[in-house]
């Protein structure tokens, strides 16, 4: 019995939701359960230069979506700077349905989708602690967004 409890606790710790914040003026239901950044153990999320970061976002659009792009910026001393290599990229080829089937754009309103991606933490990024604003954008609107504190650090 004890060993089963330990296994369950370990699995729950590994599957813990990422510490993400609502975007200003938004209230996305179950946001923390729908966004996972890996490896990211606690806030601020440490992004090591020269490594890859993995992201999974589960979302349900309220409208049909013909195309979907990342909008990823870092707030650096009050200035929004694009996250080079990630901002503006199409995500249509990285989307699947709840049952794991590929689901390229167009996406249908009311259907649950999952976006999974891997992106590099480039060596030229400065060592800095910032708030990152991440949104999946259609040409008309933000489909889902979140903010999270991150700390870019040198690989040791």
C-alpha cells in the first residue's frame, strides 16, 4: 500500500501544472492545467541557453481559425521584445486533437486541440529575468494566452 502511495505522489509531482498567470484582462478557465513548460520545475522558469524548451498548450477556440501563429514577447524593462526564433511562427503543423490525431488548420470552433512544440533557448539571449507573454493568435484575435516569469541563464 505504501509503495503505491509513493508512486501516485511522484506521478502527481511530475504532472504538476506550470506556474502561469492570466493575461491582463483575460480569465481563461483551467489555464494552469492547460499549459505545461518543460523542463520547468518552479517559478521563475529557468531557461538554459543552448538547450531546448518544450511547451504543450491545450485550448478550445471560440471561432473557426484559418491560421494560427505564436506571439511570444518578453517584457524587458517595460519594452516588449519578440522572442527570436519563436515569435510569429505558424503552429498549424504542430496541432493535434484530443485523441492524438494531427489537426492542421483550419481549426473548428468548440473543438479541443493540443499544441506541442520545442524551441531553442539561443546562446545570444542575455542572462535576465523577465515576464514572457505567450499567445496563440489567429488573424482576428488571441485564441489563448498566458504570462510566466522566466530567468534566462547560462548552461552550466
